C-alpha cells in the first residue's frame, strides 16, 4: 500500500498538513507539482489536494476515485467547484477541520480503506421477523464478505440472545456508549463476539440502553471501513439516533407480516421513512391464512423486494439460542434478497 498523497506548493499549508500527519503517526508522500502527483494518484490510500493547486490538478483530469479531500485555509466559491470537478468527498478548511483531518489521515494509515455497504432492516411491528431476516442476511453475506451485524433496538431483547451468544465475551454497546470521534476499525473488529463469521454488536444483559449520535456515528464509520457489509437491525422509533443511521444507509428493508395490521403499520412506517431513507423496499413475511404478497403490493407505495416463508422451526431454533439456519427454506428465500440488498456495492464516487 502506498502512502497518503499530499499535492500542494503552499509552504504554510504543507507544514500544517505534515504536522497533522505526524499527530496521526502517518508519513505522507508530497508532490509540489500536480503533474508529479499523477503517478501516485490511483494507488494512494488517501489524496489531499491543496487549494493552491486544485485548479491545475482538476485541469489534468485525473481519474475519478474515492478518498480525495480538498484542503485549505480559506475557501472561495471556485474551490468548491474544483472540489466537485476532482470528485472530492470532503473539503477540510483549517484550522476548524484539524481534528477531522487527523482522524482521516490515521484511518488511511491502517490499511486499504473499505467502503462497506450499510443495510438497514426495520420491522413494521412485533413478530414481523425483521431481526431474523437481518441475522440471516448477515450470515449469508459473511460466506464471501466481511460482515458486521449491529443491533440498534435496545428494547427488542438483543440479537445476541437470538444467536445464543449472550454469554460470549466481547464488546457490547455499554462499552461504546460514550465513544466520541474516531474508533479504530481494527480494534472494533477484534473486540466483538462472532456468529457464523459475522461480527456482532448487541446490548448485553446489563448496562446502558441509551446511545448518543456521536457513538453511533463512530461505530458506523469504523464499521464501514473495516467491513464489506454492515447490517443494522433498527428500531421502529424515529429519533436523533435513527436520523444518523438513515442518513448513512444505502438500502433500507422494511419487513412486514402479510396480515392486515402488519400491512397497515408498514404503510405508516413507510410514509415516515421514505423521506429519510435511501432506497426503501419491502420484504413480506408470509403468514398462515395471511393476505397475498400481491395484495400487500397493492396497498404499499414502496417496491416489494421479495418474500420469506413463515417457519415454526425458525422460531424454535431462535428460542433455543441456535440462531437461524443458513440452509433451510427461510435462508433460501433470504438469499434471493441479497442481490437487491447489495446492489449498491458496485456504486462509484
């Protein structure tokens, strides 16, 4: 892996950024001429472009890539336009953004940066099966990807109980509730208990049932960098925590039971989520003597992504702390949801 790249000929800005890189314990590669930066542009884990050379750099039309940051002390309207031209994901104005930039440089020094898919799963009501869908999605995705499962519903009993992992040592939300700022992706991954290759962050039996937006944002940042897929088991409540989440997820699955009350609840929740959530879709859990999936589609405004069967055996497995099977009919139905769930993995900057 190459070093992060700084492109600037402004001595003051160079000194400032090198000082921040030293604080992050990361060595930068410096290019004072945009032309000399081209050979490092594609392989650097992070590219920092000074406002003093941004126009010239944009004029070279470098290939579009992720992890480009425009850095300067004062920003003019032209700088913002150049940031768009360069495909910069962030504009760091010093000194206000110094803390953020230290964290960003430190992240780039920990290895190749992932940009994992964040997938939210939310229930239309109790018993709809959202948690089992979330867990099964995570377990299936983990067969060829690095996956994190995050339980964000403090009142749902805990996915670690569903998986029979409540007594397994490892980090829980109580250990992270006061987190602010940067959380090491590697540290998070190593600290969590696992199930079927999935790293699991849940609530535990004791400790906090309250989180801060800062703690959730820190976990999502670290999760997105350490894992290919982050599955979020979400509460139905809308608050400052879910505002953070719905601003980040690339796909939200609303799981509803195929019954009159479940579909009515899904209609209300869907209306609340539509403006908050990117790419909302519905998963129908079939019910004995329930309404048809076609009837559900006729009531709801959001697209039907698929359906999963009712399974009494699934409930027995979860009550026994075995977790869902990854080979039964329920798992086969959930596997058919994976392409639509993970389609955003191919997105570009």
